[in-house]
C-alpha cells in the first residue's frame, strides 16, 4: 500500500492551477469589474476610452495592462463587456429648437442692456454691463463634481469690474456686446467636437481633429470681440484679451474643466499691469488646447 507523507502538501488540481494562472495573467479583469457600468452601456470603444481618460487613466497606465494606449485597452474592455441588446443608432441631427433660440435670445440681452444704458447716459451702465457679462458665464457652466464653481465666477467678476473701473464704461459695454458671439462660437465648438468624437476611432485621432476646431472658434471669437470693442469705442488692446479670457473661461466651465487653472489665470489678470490680461488669456488658451482636445471633455454624461 502507498502512504502519503503528511508533511507534504497535495499538489494543486489542474483546474485550480488554470484559475490561478488566469487571474494572475489577466490584469484587465479587475479594471473591467471596476468600470463595469461604463463598459456595458458604451456604444463603442471610444466612449469607454473617454470614460477611462476622465478617471485619470493614461497611455502610461494602459501599459501596465499590457496595452500600447488607452484606446487599445478600451477596445478589449468593449469586446469583453456583456450586452443584453444591440445599442440603438445615434439619433439624426435635428434643427435648432425653441430652447436654442431662447438661449441665443438670452445671450443677446447683456449687450443690448449695456448698450441701452450707456446710450441713455446712465451712471450704472458700467456695473450693469459687468454683472450681465459675468452672469453669462453661469448659463453654460457644468458643475464638475456636483458643486457650483464659485471661485472662477467671483474672480471673473473681479477682473471685469476692475477693468471697467480702470478703463471706463465703454470697456464694460464692449465685453457685454461680445457675449452673443461668444455663445454662438461656444455652441458651434461643442457641436463640432461631439460630431468629431462620434466619428473618431482613437483618442489621438479625436485630439488631432478637435484642436483645429478650437483654434477656429478662438479666432472667430477674437475677430467678433474686436468688432464689439470698436463698436463700443474702447481700445482693442485692452478689450480683446479680456473678452478672450472670459470666452475661454466659459468654454472650460461648459466642458467641466478643473477650476485650479481657471482661477490662476483669472487671478493673473488682476495684476495691475497692461500685459496681465493678455498673459492670462495666453496661459488659459494653452490649458484649453490641452483640456478640450481630450475626449472626456465632450463625452456624454
């Protein structure tokens, strides 16, 4: 009869060994479990890639999961996610409805109110123009993390108010007149970015297609802001950088950007030197190029 040495452990069964090897050799499995809801409701891999990007997963992180980049990792997660039904096709674009017309009408109010008050020679024209301009930043704001971004709005009010105090009511009126074109260019950029996100097949592909769209929106708004400043009779070198700073703040708030860079740029504009606003706008433009070329800034909530 063969005896078994009690001090020697029984060898593992082949099935248990295969399970252990699969768990040790499958680093994506834990990630799939952690982001199961995102993966199961996604309609394509790019939507998963945008969600992973929003959670701070970069190409360097993807390398730890044995993938060359985030999109490659998202493709595997998409392929391995169970789905109960085939996702419906994306709805066809529809013409702008009453809500879009109301939003544009509201965007016209700051300029109309400020211009009317200034034309009537009212002493409160400047403060009203500043208040209306800053209030326009609230409309498209997306409260990231569920909290209203108070600090950027307060700093924006301080920047516009301080500039109006230094350069007069005409500057405040020029900023208010730039609100309407800012609304149009922001809406056009958001719609164009969503269309490019739906048509892209990789994060870098989307970034390469989104950056020219952002530059076009910035260039178009800069020209419109120059026209508004000329109409209000205020120096372009002062009004245009301030208007661009507020426009970029609006864009970044709309797309859920972090508040730290916004607050830093707006605080820089409060320094009482002529080049402060231009430097702040340039710094915020660099941040916008980096932030708004990310798919996660345009993914559907």
